[in-house]
């Protein structure tokens, strides 16, 4: 499989999509395994609801539900492990393809040695989190909540409406923080390039620096560049932590809203005419399912920085590979 030609005016997102296209099959498999996690999630919620609903009839009646919940947890653990391994293999294959292309373009002479080193090391490594964490999380965030909401609608259409309504803050919050994180990630990568260039140049000029006794001066120059990188890295992490905190808050608020509705419905204390009457089994099923509806969005928020880091590295990789001849990718990594 050969990489598609990349347009010179491609945006970072378009460049990444084209550059990763030779490995789209294994990346699709990793995303599919993450989405498949919804099945044991529903099984666990159903088992928990059946077990709790059967407890008033005796402990023995709750055993089938408890067994279903435990089996779902075991299947979920196995799926998570397989998905992690497949995603790691996809990331390793993508990095190998990009590193070969980067090395082919390293001899064009258009980039300095520092830029070449940063692109082939830090730039390529930035693809690891993008492929192994962000892409599967993005696909799961787009599909899994809708699947779980559809399942919840069978049990309680009103609760499914709550799920849909409370997904809006997640989308708005991620859009706002994503724009700010993108600019900071680009500035951080540029600071990393500057520090790499300074360090490489000073290593080469070390005999001259020692001869002219300029160690203190050059140490101060590198320290300023290092402090600038640390400051910009701190800004990126600040935005990432802030976005995660906001989404965690909305997630907890949404789950609490579902819990209040289910509890007041069971007690028949709703301040408005009840659209439905929940049983104890159905209420616990919805309560166990509620965190799973928002979990894919939370994982996407945690991995969103990986996308920004990859897009920040695209300009350097693009300059390094745009004159390189396309190389044939190795056969897909066996799973």
C-alpha cells in the first residue's frame, strides 16, 4: 500500500489524514474495538439492575444478575487490553512510515540539522498519542454515546432525552478549549525546535566556547530557551487540565440529574406529571448506564492534547517530507 500524495496547501488535519491513510485498516480496527466496549457496558448495567431488583426476593435470585455483571466486567477488561495492543501497533506502524519518509527528505538541505532532528524525533513521536489514543477516542465519542442513548430509550425515553440534552455542554466545551490548546501547542513545538537548535549548535561549537571562556553566557542562553519551553508546556497543560475539569463537572452534573430523576420517579415525588413509571431494576440500569454515556467524551477530552501536539508537529514534518519520494509502506501489522 502506497501513501497518497499530499497537497502542498493541505491543512494540518488534511495532512494527517493523508499521511495516516496507509494504516487506516488497523486504525479502524482499534477504533472498532473501543466502540465494542459499549456491549459489555450495557451488560454490566443490565446485570447490576437485575441483581439489585431481585434482592428483595432473596440473595439467590440476585445471583444470575451478579454473574452477568461480573462476566461483562471480564469481557470488558479483555476488550480494553486487545484495543490497547492494536492501537499501539497502529501507532508503531504509522511512526515507522513517517520516519522513513522523513529520513528520505532529510538530505534535501532545506531544513537545518536542528529542525531535521526535532521533526524526526519529537515530530514523529507526537503521532503516537494521536494514533493510539485520540483517534480511537474520537470515533468512540461520536458513536458510543448514541448507541447507549438508544439502549436507554428502550427502557426510559425521558432519561434518553436527558442524556441527549446534557451532551451539548461537552461539545461546546471541547470546541472552545480545542481552539485555545491548538495555538499553545504550536508555540510549544516552536519553542522545542529553538531549544533543540541551540543545544545542537552549542555542542558543535563547544571547543570554541571553551577557548573563549563563554560557558556562562551560553549556559544563560540555553537556560532562557529552556525556561521558555517550560512556560509554554505549562500553558498547554493548564488548558488541558482546565478542559478536563470542566467536562468532569458537567459529567458529574448530568449523572446527578439522572439520579435525581430516577430517585424521585421511584418515590413518586416528581414536581411534574411522571412521563413513565420506573421499576427498581430499570432505575438501577439507567443509573449504571449514565456514567458510560459520558465516559467516551471524557476520554476524548483527556486525549485531545495528543491531537494538538500532532497538528503542531505537522509543519516540520511537512517541510521535511514534501520533497521526499513516496515510500511503499510495509504490509499491515498482523493483529
